[in-house]
């Protein structure tokens, strides 16, 4: 029941009028770890955007996950701060879990540069990490917005 409630919270929201699609890649502080995301964000009010993405994270050499995240973004142009929460499916008989974190970013019209921290609810080696990454905004880069 809790998993379904979390999914409902993650993906409930108003209709997306002018979404900003993005592709993102992060290098994690764990040796050889990384994550990639594809998602969209939209304005939810003055100075607030809501982002949704799907992600793949290689946590360590043995553990990876596929997940869905929600990220409310609080803007102070050109910077932002954002808590991140997600539900993830892990390999290696771990099954479902969630991840939480926080992110700081600097945005330009076509890209975002970000640093953050994320941690998994599941107990395995290197289940948390600091990261830095870049996101490319497709809608603005291709002139859709």
C-alpha cells in the first residue's frame, strides 16, 4: 500500500502546459558510479517548478537501480535548491526501495549544472553518494519554449 501511495504522490500534479524536457548525467562520489535521467519540469507557481524523471543509477560495481523521481525546484535565478524523492527497483534481490536527496543547481537557458547528495533506503555498500552533473534542456535548446 505504501508503494502505491508513494507512486501517487510522485506522479500526481496539474496538467503540463509548457514542459521543459531534459536529459541529465551525474558522476557519483562512489568509485565508478554514475546516474542518468530523462524527465521534464513545469512551472507550478512563481519561483517554483516541479520536475519528474526516470533514472538509472549504478550505485557500485554490483548494484544498480531504475527509478522514478519527483523534484520540487525552488528558484532564485539563476540558482535553485531542490529536494529529491524517488522510488527505485534494485537488482541483486534487493527489490523495491526509495531514495531521498537534495540538489543545488545553476541554470542557463540550455543547460543546468548541479551538485547534490542522494541516499537509498536499502542497505548495501555505497548506498549514498555526493554527485555533480549536467542536464541539457531539450525544449529550450530546440526552440519549443
